[in-house]
């Protein structure tokens, strides 16, 4: 089983393409460099944002089709992994971000939550859970552990 196939949702093991969609959607996160309020704690969010997040979770957990859901969200558009890495660098447990992906080949939306920060083998690590929908495809959930490598990059398991 490949490393990417370790991500499981209600429907079973995610195929490689679905995980790439989740990872691409992660690129849509907010960063402190782009928005000072990027790493909002859940209790600081509006009722509307909470309802949108709840719907994203429901769709991801159920493995539902996206069916135009992402287009209805007023979430910011992102197109690189740097904002996601910024979230891992600066996020704290309970921090969340919401974003839309609109790049060539992949369009969708995602909601990620930072569950914990810890040290493993001397590396800073972050446990996250993310829900993502790909336009025209299904929604999924992914639980991952990301660790900061000595060279400054982030790897996941």
C-alpha cells in the first residue's frame, strides 16, 4: 500500500487522485502573510462560517458529490502549497482555515482544522483533519500528521 493510501474516509481507502485533491485544496489555506486573522479559533467564527464548515464536514464524512457546493462558498481562493505550510508553521490546536482552489485542472474547496502540535524524533509535527470537495467529484475527509523536516520542508504520514 502506498503512503498516500493511508488516508481513510467513510468509504474506505482514498485513491491517490483523491488525496492529491485534498493536498491541492490544502494549498488554499489562509496564511498570516495574506490575512492577519488567518488562524481563527473555532469559537471566534461567525454562525454562517460554522454552518458552512458543518456542511463541509457532513459532505466529506458521507463521501457525497460536490454538486456545486464550492461555488456557493465565499471562501478565499488559493493556488500554492505555501499558505498550507504557513498554517502548519503558525497554527495552534483549534485553529481552522477555509479556502477554495481554482487552478488549472483542479477546482474545489476545503476546511482544515489543527488538532494538535507535538514533537516526534526532534521534529515539530501537527495533527490535522481536513474535509475537501473537488468540483464535479466527491467530497472526502483526510486525517494526517505533518512533520517539519530538518531542511525546512513538511512531510506527511
